[in-house]
C-alpha cells in the first residue's frame, strides 16, 4: 500500500522556528519546534560549555550530515542510486533499512487539527514485520533511552497525525540511530506511553507564545490603551488581573535608557491621547533638527519579539521598541519600514485564536538589520 497525502507549505524562519501551512490555510508549528522549547536549557548549558563559535560549527555540520543521511535513507529504500553519502555511518546503517518492508510512505508531510502541529515523518511501514512509525537519526555518540525522549515524542506525534490523516492506527514507534562512534541503535516503544507528555509540551509551547504577547498597565490589569482586539486576546488568555506588569516595566527600562542617551526625553505615561497614537516617548538630541517618537512593547523573550501589523499600521510613532524585561535586551526599528517588510513577507504572518495577525521575529537577525531602517538590538542595564 502506498499513500499520497498533500504536500504542505513549509516555512523556516531565520531563528530556526518552522511551521507548516495546511491545505485549509491553517499554520501549525512543526513538532521539532514544539519540542525544542523544553530542550533550550540543555542546549544553552552545552553552548556555554563548548563555546558559542564551536557550538555553531557543530550544529551546522550536524544539520548538513543529517540532511544527507535522510536523503541516503530515502534513496536506498526506493532502490535509487546514492548521490551523496556520509560514508561509514550510512554503510553501517543499511542492515537496519533492510529490515523495513511494506512501506506506506517516505518523507511525508502530516498535520493534526487535534494536536495543532505538523511535520514530516521519515517512514511509515513495517519494521521486523510489525507496522511502525520509523524515524532515522544520526548521533555523535552512543545514546541511552533516557536521552531520546524527544525522538520518542516526535514519533508519537507523527503516529497520531498519520492516523488523523488516513484513519490507520499504528501504535508502534521505532527510532533507528547511527553513531559516529561506530554503533547503530534501535529503540522501540508504544505511542500511548508518550502522548500525554507530548500534549503537555504542546500546552507549554502555546503558553510561551501567549505570554510573549502580554501588555499591562499601572493598575495591574490589561491596558485599555491598546486596540480592543488586542485587549480581548489578552483577557481571554490570562483573565482581567495578570500578576506581572511587563508593559510598565518595559517603559521604565526604556525611560532609564533614553534619558542617558538623548538630551531631551518626554515620557507620556499620563497622556492617554498620546498613548492611543502609539506614542510612549518623544526623544531628541541637541544636534537633531527634529525629535522622534516611540511605542514600547514588553513582548520580547528569548531573543524573539512579536509585531502585530494591524495594530501598529495606523499609529503616529516613528519607532518601535520591544523589551525583554527579564534580561534588559531590547530591539528598536522604524515602524513604517517594518510594515513594508512584512507586506513583502506574508509567510512570516501567523493568526492567533482571536484572528489577530502577528509576526514572531528574531531580535538579533542580520537579515532584519539589513532590510529594516534603524533596526538594532541593544542592552538596557537592569537596576
């Protein structure tokens, strides 16, 4: 049996975040993007141990090796010539591929409206005669099962996506690994052992995205100076009494920064008319002929910030400033230049559950620095 399912539009942002667009136009994050949220602390510790430059080189090499390896597996199973090989690591792996039969699909796009994720499964077929979701992996060293929880959750998600798309239930999941150290490994399990854990990860991911969108006022409640749709979105997600005031803290941090850089700074924290225009600050250097205005958002986290084009398009401010209130990192850019950029990049636009359009962008992106006027990340000293 061979099943052909629709190809999905796949978009990978510069940050590494990946999402897929379903035939109905719904955008779902990739399984690996969802899982990577929990792995960030592990990766952060590893990067600190080996150094940022070494970590970058290792990651790039692993990515290239992984892509070639997956092509090798697909070509081998289709009995096609191997166009480029990773050498002994693949040669040792072929006896495992020989144990796969009755292939239903290879490198197939899948998605689930229930789990709200998408992805690309390596193989669906039989391994040692048993129907299984099969995933191919490379590793720099021998793996223990405790260390591959992410692989097992990934395969579990593929299993449920495959069932939702085809009606075929396959409970067995199989992870096949080839190691630089010379071993090949087989891990097998049941999807039922991992689905609850994956659902928890999906909820964590959703909450992390929503928390990055919050904005607060001096009364510790949702700010009434933002657009009604934005307010409705926040109240729906967090209730009317959020316990953190990111918006106010962000403005306080920006104020402390601006007054040390510019000769004249006006903070319109008590001017509702200005705030409705998107103007939190006006600033000027003595050498400048004109002053500039800025709107401040406290929705930056982990180097990513959110832009709502429909919210900012009719505002009067010149600049936007997004702040991570935990680290003091911020990013500044020209508002109109950002809107023009996003108009040319529809693949960056998502829609939240209240139909608000937004883009999630990387604060340290060299591409954005080249394309958007006055784009720059900077650090504010925390008190």
